[in-house]
């Protein structure tokens, strides 16, 4: 129920190799995805696009035939948009407008639906490798940013088997069911993304934050929690004269030195910008939607269960792409393919989306930076539905390992914790948003 991935005919405009057409437009698509956002809270289910395929015609016309399956559980009519990515699928900023049927046409659920894209008409001078996304809208609400993908509701085995290399005792296996689908950002939040939202929060009337050259602090509901340590040796964001900036060349690196509160606030800024209710209570214990994160309408941090479910992407192995082979900093060819750790790091976190993604289109779930989760730490119980972690505690969950960590700490089941106010060079985050 996620956006489909596909391999396109090598002799086509979108090929597995490098295809060329006379006008100069060329593209090699390795990933085709996805779906979109629909609903008002409690109203209906989001539409789903899957099994996307694209093939250029052999008549030198530049036309690309795109087929896909389209489904809306509520039977709503949908409109479609086609977007192009030139950064490896991290963002999809380029809308393709020369379509048949034209943008705004009505589609209903069904298999083998189709679009024809006149690639030459839209982008006659482009030359490179691209990803494409089919996005459906049933008119219920605006979609989330193009950096999010839909993760379907479902069940999985959380934790690790007894014989998994590097296993820790608090990873007891148990069955978890997640009853609500959710959107998750494909990458860790980058410095540039954080700066854009911090500027929005600072410029808001009244301001949602206060800032000096050394610190960014919360300014909602009486809270003054530190969100980002701007004068630490590893922060790549600065503030001066009312403007946030990113160190040159670090725009696409994941933000770090951000506290748990700074991560939760970012989610709330996204919600407020999108005219959605914010998820977190800044005046009290910072609970998410009064202790019911799955039913929060706005953006939030993933629960620990959602994080592992998204990381595994249907896998049952130690890593989303296979088994782990080393525990420390030795070279692990499986982990090195999908993540950054002490065996292949470059002495610093790497730009996002430089390794392969998992089966659900998520990058850097193994290594690069640990990621804050919504939950307080607790020991696992038995089988559960929509688990939410402890009601309070001293430590919030962090998941995924980091760039200078041993390989074993980058496994899907590995659990670790952080003090919510802690500022570290190895912790970042990615937001999620529930569907209804």
C-alpha cells in the first residue's frame, strides 16, 4: 500500500541505464512512488498510488506512458499530479504539467490507470537521472510536503530473535499492530529544513521562539526549553540580526545538537504552518495529544513502534537490507550499503540520502544520526496494539545508531535513550503525521 517502485525499459526516456533523446532531455528513473494526503480528522482514508511504471515511447516523440494502480477506500474521486526529483528522491520540487489527461482531471479507483507525459514539452534541456512521483488528492485536505511517504498500517514482530548478532536483552520479540497508516519524512531533518521552520517560528506574531547567537529557545505556553545549541562546536546553524543561516556546504546535512524539545517544536511549527493543531503540550509534561499520539492531527515524532516498523519496511533481518556481519567498526558490506557507521564514516555525519533507501523509500534509518522518538523508555511487555511507551520517565527513546557508532548499534531492533534536554552531535530526528 505504498508508492510502487519500478524499473523502466532501458531504451526509454526513463531507463535503467542512461537514455537520450534528440532534444537533450534524458532521465534514468530508479524509483517511482507514491500517494498522498487526504483527510480531515476522522473523515476518511488517504488515497494510495502503487505499482507505478513509466516507459518512453520508441517513436522519438518524447512521450512517456505512466501506468499505476489507484485506490481510495472511501470511493472518492481523485485528481493527480506528477512530480520530478533531481536530487535522488529527497525532494520532488518539479511539477510536470504537460499531461494527458491534463492536471485537474478526475480519476476513480482502479488498476492500470494511466497518464501520458510530454517530457520534451516540459523540460527540453534536462539531462540526468531522475525520480518521479504520482500524487493523488481526494480533495479532503492539503498534502504533506513532498519529502514524506505513506507507511501502511499493519502488524510486525518488534525486537530481535535470540540468535541475532549484537542483540541486547531489552529487545524481546513481541507482535505489534499499528492500526493507523502514517506519513514519515524520507530523510532526517536537514539543517536547511530546520532553518526554514525556525525562521517561520521566529517571524511568527507572536514569536514561537526566542533566539540569540548562542541558543534557540521555546516561547510557547510559558516554555523556555532550549531547542538548539547554536554555539556548540558541532552546530552548523547560526543566528544574527534576526536571520538564521546554515554553514556553507552543510545545507543538506542532518540537523544535530537539537534537543528532544527542539524536535517536538519543529513538528509543531510544521503543524501551525499547515493550519493544523499542534501535537505537543508545551505548558505541562510535553505529552503528545494528551497521551494519544496516533490520533494527533498534526506533525509529531514517531512512536518507538512506528520507528522500528518504518525502519524494517517488511524485513525480519537485523538490517532492512539483510543480516549484520560485524559488531564493531569492521567493514560490513550490508550495513555499508544502507547506512553510515564507524566502519565507513568520514569523521562527521554525511549529507542525507547518500546510501540506498529501504523498501519503503526511507533513507538513513541505519546510522548517520540517532533519531528522537516520542516515547519515554520502558521495557517491552507482551503483544500490543498501538503502543505508546511509558507515561513519564527520565529518558526519551532514540533509534538507529549514528555515524561514529559500532555496527551493532545500527540494527533495526537496537534501543537507546537520551535525556530530553541533552544536546549531542549524534542525535537528529524525522517527523511523522497520522492519516485518518
